[in-house]
C-alpha cells in the first residue's frame, strides 16, 4: 500500500494507491508565497512561459507548477532535496517534460491537477503516480478540513 499526504492552511489531503507509488501536494492559491521563488524553482522555459501569462494568472500558474513538482518529488521520497529547476512541467496539457537524471521517465508518470474552492479560499491540488503503461492506477483521495472532517472522497480516480 502506497500513500502520501499534504496540508495547506485548513485542508489536509491523503492519497492512497494499492499498486503504485504516489505523491500529492496541496497549496493555497490566495496566500503569500514569499519573495520571488521562480528563479530557484522554475526551469528557464517555465520562467519564460510564466512571463507570457497575463499578470492576473501568473501566481496561480506558478502555484500549479509548484504543486506538480512537489507531488513528483514526494512520490520519489526526496522532498525538497532535489533541484526543482531541473524538473520541467507543462500545464497545457499537464505533464512532466523533463525529470531528474535516473528518475522515472515522463511517460511512466500520471499527473493530475485540480483547483478546489472552499468558501473564501482557493487551493491547488496535484497528484503524481509512478505507473507503467500496463495497469490502471486506482487512487483514493481524501480531503479533510481542520479539524479533520471529510470533505471530498473519490475512490475511482483512474488514469487512462
């Protein structure tokens, strides 16, 4: 059994997959990220893409890129020790373009993202699963609101 969890402000998310390693991340969209982290987190192509986005969308797009990368490194069990700028993600469609040397190839990864809105707060959720082209990962996602009241439950999230 493989599982991973993440939290941001009032939400906690747990992802469980019986057959494949899984990583998950959730981040609040309308919070403060800090001083411009794009130089240390984004690849040169991702930074160039962010610069082409409308100003109103840049922060959300950055958080979407960040959550995919964080879910991916959590899937690997390496956390923040990896060089995030060496990993490359596209958002349209959402997929890994480049992974670190020796890691799983982009074709061996299933990536999914979702925006979740709770009252006056929006979050971005990313899920990463390392799976072969044979088999279909089934993942149970549970999103809990502090103090851990279940809000969302999906037992049939399947990749194609």
